[in-house]
C-alpha cells in the first residue's frame, strides 16, 4: 500500500468534505500542525461510515465548522500501489448570511462597499462594470475603477488581497476567484463581492485564478492581466491558474473585465463540471503541497 499526503488551508466557515466517485482509495482527514496563523477551532459532524475522519466512497461525507482562525488539514490517500490514481477531495463551502448592519449613506448612482477587515472604510464604486478593491503592501486598501489597474505593475509592492465588485452582473453568470499564498496553500474560492487574501500579514500571493460560473457563463468572455514581480504578466483566461514562470513571483497588480461573447473552446465552463465543488488533488511527489486540479466552484448565495 502506498500513502500520499497533501495539505489544504481552509478559512473560517462551514464546509462539506466528500470522497470523489470512481476511485476506491480511501482518504483520511486530519488536522495538520500548521503555523501560529492556522490555529482556528475545528468541529466536525460525519456520516457513520467515516468513523470521524475517513472517506471511502460517495456515501461518506464530513461537515466541518472552522471558526476564529484558518485551519490546515492533512489529506492522506491510501493507494493500492504507486501507479494508482490519486483521488480528489471535494470541498464544498456553505454560504451563510452575514449579520445585518446599519444602512450606508451613498451618493446618487454610486454603490458602497465595505472591504473585509477591522477598521476598513466604505468605498464608493461604479454601478457598472467590475470595480477592483484590494489591499496593497504599505498603501492599505485601494480601489481601481472599471478598466483600471489595481496595484502597481512597475513596483515590488505586494497585492495581498482583493475583491471584485460587479453590481450590474447579468443574470445567470458570476465571477469566482481564488489565490495561493506562499506557505499557506490555496484559499477557498469565493464569488464576486467577497474578499480573498490577507491584510497586514506580509503574505505573498503566488498564484491567482478567475472563472466565470453559472448557466450563462459561456455567453461571456473574461479578459484582463495578472502582473507578478520581476516584470512578468499573464493574460486572464477563465478557470486557468496564473503565476510567474518559477511559481515564486508575487502578485503586484491585476486588471479584469467581462465582455459579452462566446467563450473560447479551450476555456472550461466550471458550471458544466460542478455547480458547487472545488476539486483538490495531490501526487506523491508533491506531498505537503496543495495542487488545485479544478479551482472553480460556485458558492450558494
């Protein structure tokens, strides 16, 4: 028997962990030692066949509640031999309603957004198109109007987190996005309007993914550019992970917009693969590292 393991870091929230269909290898779920930043509280409820931690087939699942801080999980696959395919842990995040807040005053035609994080101030954004709000090293929270660049491609300042506001997004389509941070693995994918990343933690984003999701996603094209340290840049394509050539360059800036039109044949529509699922894979040679085989997911609103 061969055993291969990888880690995945989950932010506070509710998750459903499931075994993929079509693979007989069992998956063991345990808490990894992690770091001082991943010492959140973890509570779980599982089906009888899991014995609290082992997923053997599609009938098994674990409901996981993470609070107070992120938690790093160790996912171990028990293979018949070294040539057996590695199963992909499926992670579904359960969207929960936020507590109500007092109404915000806004100027006519503007939309107010309150970025995540203590002390973050409300920012007025355009009612049309994609407005980007991000946290830039040394500069704090900044905003880029539709079509503008968030961050500075010519500097080495880290873009440590961002959210995409899309007030006039069409019915049947949404934007999902996720990042990988150095030493922290891949963060769960979120939808437009949600913050993804960190603030004031000096964490480097080394990979970013964007995807148009929903039943009408194929009628839209996603365009833009991700800029990385060292002067590298990568054009945005739906459901394609973007990074620098070595995978160690950090994100410094992004541009993003969606246009009506048929998606390229080479671009996957994650909606056709799964409405709610992000797929997580790892190989024995990559033990201890997170590899996302399909980072696109649709979180229930």
